[in-house]
């Protein structure tokens, strides 16, 4: 009989209970290998629809289909043991009605094994969040800059620069909290507004381009590893994997052309 202690995943109630406590650590991940690395340090991992742009070369997240999210969600769940896995609901899978949102959210959870879903929108999505949570679907909300609405917003624009808009953002955050969301991502939001919202609501706020006063932080893994040619202002680059990968590929190509690879060490006799 094995004496190994089974590793238990972080749960939704455990994340919710971190409000005002130790900051919540999160990153995105889209496949098993990187998820296994992130799993050692993150409280939750987001399988974000940003994978459409990061991994599939799309111009925005709008074109990401549900099946693609499920495929990547499965990979991340398989590669992890500890972190709560949250999967984004892609554009067009939840806005039409609470019933359709439930059908697609249930499909995501059943087919990936994830612990929660995330959807974008504030007060306009409150009824849907309430509908889902009452039926056993844990929901992480997302307000501020909502990438799926970039066409309506006129691009990826920082939210809250005009203080007259603050009451609407505050109302959005309060609405999703009251509806039953266990946490809310605040994206692309001016620092004082994000800090104010964090104090106003009872659920954890997860900042991305927001405030250090948020209850947690999230970044796109490839951004903070220096793998993208353009880095947003709010990203701190913790590694330079892009240049490292390019150099490694260049060295490999040179060895192949010079017949310096494979050597005796890399062939079978």
C-alpha cells in the first residue's frame, strides 16, 4: 500500500478565502509541459482564450472556438496536480442566454476536469453568473478591459482614465460579486480605480495591468518569459526565452549544415 500523500488541488473556496490575505499567484498556461512547471508555484492556472493569439496566431480572442479551449484545458489538467484550473469561456458561448452559458460551461468542466470557468462582462453578465453558480458551476468574472469586446471598445484601451467612468466599473465589480463569482479579474485598469474596487468588494480581485493592491496577480506566461516581440507596459519580463530559443535553433541549424550533428554520442551502434 502506498504511503505517499495524495496531492490535493486548490479549491474554489480556498481561493475565495484568500481575500485580503496572502496574494494569489496565477499565470496562464495552454499545454501540459508548461503547466507542470507553473503548477509548482501558482494557486490557480488560467487556460485563457489568449491562446488564440499566443499559440495560434489570431489577431484577437474573438475567433477562438469552444473545442479549442477544451483541448488545451484537458492538456493543462493532465499536466498539473496542485493548482486550481480555470478555463475561459470563449466569445459567443455564454452571452446569448444563461441556459446556453450553462450548457457550454458544463461541457467545459465535464470534458476538461477543470475546477471553474471564467467569463467576461460586469453587470450585464450578473444574471448569467448567478444562474451558473446556483447550478454548481464556479465562475471567475472579468471586468475592466475585456478583450472579447475589443471591437466595441475600439481596441485594447486602458479603462478608468476618465474618473467619470469609475462608478460604472465599480458597479460592474459589485454586480459580479453579488451574483456569486468567487473572484474577479481586473484588466487594463488605472491603478487607483483597481485599488478602490479591491477594497469595496468581498471577493478576491486578480490584477493584470491593474494594481499591486489587488488580492492577486496574473500574467500571460509567454509575455513574462520574453517570448513575444512586443511586451505590454504592465508586464515585467522575468526571463528572455525568446532570444534563447532563437540562439538554440540557430546553433542546431549550423551543426546540421556542418554535419556536426549527430555525433558518436547521438547515434546507435
